[in-house]
């Protein structure tokens, strides 16, 4: 067992458990960066696109929008009007 709770053995965590790639849950806070300007163990601002979770439904809508734009080839200056029309039609179909 290895203590990752600020040097205390109060809550020892098995190192093998943390090394397991299938480990579920947040690892315990080690306090290694405590007092530093930035503590990477604490939640904070986004630094990587992988931190953003995109809902599957949004991904599907964006794919449909992109495919239809490729088919219709709207002029760049008409893109906002075209996208507005696309979403109006899509909403009407769902009602």
C-alpha cells in the first residue's frame, strides 16, 4: 500500500489499484502540487479539447448539417440564412 494523502498512512491506497487501466473513479489527491501556482490535480480551466464532452446528439446534428451543406453548396454570404432554414425544417420534421 502507498499513501497518497499528503504523506499520511490514514487512507492508504493500493498502488496496483491506481496502476490498473480499468480503475474507476478519481484518484486520491496527493497534495504534491499544493501551494503551487497551478495544481493539475484539482479541477480547473480546460487545457485540452479532450476535456470537452460533446453529446452524441449534437455530433449527429452537426454531421447532418455538414452533409447537407456539401449537397446544397450555399454561397458563403448566405450560410447563416441557409443554416437557419436547415434548422427550421429539421424542427418542423420533429413536431
